[in-house]
C-alpha cells in the first residue's frame, strides 16, 4: 500500500477514535465525571494503539517514533524548550485569532461548543476539581495527537521526502483534524513547532509537553481573562 493509502487509513482510524469519544460524551447512561475521565483516556489509549500498529507495519523503530528514555539531567532542558515552543505558538495564535475575524467578520458567528465549555459549565463540582479534569483531558488529547502526527506520520513522511516537506504535510493533516476555522491556522503553527521540536530533540516527550502547555495556556488564559 502506498503513502496515500496508509495515510488515509491512519486518518480514518483517528476519525473513528473521535467518533468513539463523541459517543461516550453523548451517552446518557454515564455520569458527567465518568465521561470527562473515560473519553480523553480512551482517545489517548486508542491513538497509541493505532500508532503502535502502523509503526510495526511500516517498520518505524520506537527510537524513530521518539520513545526514548530521558536522563534526569535533561528534564529541565526539555521543559524549557517545550515552554518556549508553547509560548511562541500562543503568541502566533493570539495574533491569528485577532486578525482573522477582522478579515472575515463571518467567523465571529462560528460557535462550536466544546468539551472544555461543558466542563466549565458543570455546576456540581468545585473549581479545583474542574481544573484537574481539564489538565487531565488536555494531557490525554495532546498525547494522542502527538503519538499520531509526530510519532507516526512525520516519521513516515520523512522516509519519502525531505524533512521540510514532511513537516509541512504532517502539520496540514494535523490542522485538518481540527474542524473549527479559527483552529485550522493555529493548528498548522502548532504542528510546525511540534514537528520541529521532535526533529531537534529526537524524542516525543518535548512536543507532547509543548502541546500540553500551549493548550493549557489557551484554556486557562481565556478562563481567567489574561488572554
């Protein structure tokens, strides 16, 4: 099977994972807290399973996929690099979100209610518990997306093209997985930065950390009105 076939299958499986998560969210028999815990965990576990399945089929080593042990002395450096990448993405996202609605006013009318809003609006839980659930969910979703788009697709594309093209293509697919029109350009930026961090550091943990920190800054920045 060629590149198009393999990539199509990976994206189709990821879409299936998202449908499973949506089915959990809309299951009336489950409690709200159970949904918030189970849906992100299922996404992360299934995404890891998809990555492992295709990694073996495509003969991508664990080291190439970024699953390498980090010495304790490198943890601080990894966090600093991840934080720098996240802040750069945040600055770009703020600029994009400010600019696009002014160029296309119709974007102001787009309002897709997310799971983040559902957690914020849930009344039977303390603010601290809500924040812990948000952190857990953000970490699961960041890990799931990095497993597939940087750990698998970027490495697969690098076998068939130069890194710059592989980075651009994996970032485009990453953006296509985010349906909101404002998320598309910001997701391309996040994909480019995460892919660059993956290439420079050689591990998956740095882009996961950067992705998690970026999402957290966005979510809590809007919640506490410093963005």
